[in-house]
C-alpha cells in the first residue's frame, strides 16, 4: 500500500468506531509496515514497485528509439526514391531519340 493510503487510514476517527474495528485497523497497519509488497527472485533481484516502474520506463524509451530509427530509415528511403525518380526523368528526357 502506498503512503497516501496509510495516511488516510491513520486519519480515520477511530473514536467513532467500536473496539474490534479499532483493533483490526491497527493490525492492518502493523501488517503493512512489517510486510512491504516485495517479492524476491531466489536472491537474484527484488521485485517491487520501483523495479516495475523502471522496467516500464526503459521499455517505453526503447520503443521511442525504435520508432525514431524507423522514421529516419523511411525518410532516407523516400529521399533516395525521389532522387532515383528525378535521375530517371532527366536521363530519359536527355537521351537521344531511338529510331527503328
């Protein structure tokens, strides 16, 4: 749970609820503090929110780079095809007529 949720739960008026509910809220807060949402990959890495967000960020950055690379290749191909078409037009227009 995020710190915002914890703060909200701490700000609840526990005087307005019965003793059993007050105990449940206190036990829940203790469980949150003692058991953060972290998984371990057999000692290799901890999987937590920070790892997940950094992985998503890296993936998004990689996709942006791939799109930019693709766009540059498409622009180069378009320029090359225009140059080839322009060269072909000038070659055919300046060529001597062929008589059969």
